[in-house]
C-alpha cells in the first residue's frame, strides 16, 4: 500500500465464466453442448482497466473488496502475474462473478451475480484516502461500493474518471459517478441520443471530457464543448470477442491523457486498444502493449 502510482483503480474486481454459444439471443432449449468448453478466468471491468494501464507502462494500484474464495484467488493470481499492486478488502459475501455468453460474432451477454455484494460494504476511508493521495489519477468502477467512495475521492482533489457502461441516461444509480468524474466513458448502446446524454453529463457535473463508445461504429468525443466522431480502428486480427473492449478503450485513453496528449489523440489511442481487445478470446485476460499501441496509432494516422 506504499509508493506512488500513476492510476488508482477503485472497484471492478471479479471473475467471469465464459460460455461460447451458437447464437445470441439464445433460443430456449433443454440443453446445449458446449464443445469449446466452459472456462472461468479472473477479469472484470476494474481488472481489465488495471491490466490495460499496466501493459501501457503506467504504475497502477487496484483497490476492491474480495472474498476468501477460489474466485478471489484467481483475481489475486492475475494481479501477481502482471505485477499490478492490489489492496484487497475482505468481503464476506464473496468475490464478484458473472457468466458471459459470447456469440459467434463476438457479442456478449453478461449475467452479473449481484449477491456477491452487501449494501453496507465500504472501503476503509483512511486506506482510500492514502491510496488516492499517492496517485496521479483515480478511475472508479461503478461496482458497489464505488458510489460511497466518491466523496472521499473528491476531497483529495485527484482527477477522477469512470465508465458508466451501458447506462440508459436515466438510471439514478449512475448519476453520482457521472457528476463526480473529470473524464466520463459510457457506451452508446442504450442511448437514444448519445449527444444529448453526453452534454447533460458535462452540464450537470465536472466532466471536461465525455466519450461514448459505439463499437464497430467508433465513438463520440465531447471535449471543450465540441462533439466529434472518432472513427473505428481496424482490428489487427479477426474479431472474436467484444468483451473488455470498453475497458481497453478507457485504459488507452487515460494513458494518452496522462502522457499529455490532446483528447482527440487520446480517443485514437482508445479506438486502437479497443479494436485490439476484440481480437482476444474472452477466455484470456490480455491487453495491448505500449509499443504495439504506438505502432498501430501511427499506422492509423497515415
């Protein structure tokens, strides 16, 4: 729990069980043979952001609640393997987990187990404050107990980012995150009018930059009051899975921001990293490295 970090990632640790299915939505049947196997691996949104930042050379610390269970052991092993500092607060309800159904086109349906959380969960305030104060930036996952951490994080004055994932623009649970962060990521998947939602986020909160990712269509970037379209990047290999693409986008965007790049360049970094993530099978936890990112961004900029 010592030392300076470039980024503190708060929340979002857990495991996913990956099931490749013949199609999505999956028609009802009594059973399906899964010839590719059913695999469980560590890696949810906070883990993937922390991994992406680390692979890009940023010193990263991850804070979350974890159970004393096999799932928690997988998360701890992932962090040890990649050299990511981890502060794990004991969670009696167990480590967060999900089942991800992945279709042939790489689309994902996630079944998230909400029983692995307790409404009374909190990060120890002194631990949270100390880790945040020792970081250049804090990325807050929307997993519980992230919302309760926001006042303490804001009091440190450290810049914040968050990912609202598939927010519909109305669910009140996401609102505190949207209003507290300096950089807000959101998927456009559930937004009827992405620009309207993005401008509302900027008007009601502190966001300097809002990004709405739109999958194969690229992304929308709102910075300095101006909305621009970010074109999609060409994947460097066949697309097999969209799992983790948004986390990869966020990590690479933050890498650009912390290395002094303008928002448009940061968004290009994000698009390239997100495209790379779509070529990684969901059964693996991997992210693009700095050298590959720089090379592919240079190619995309020609």
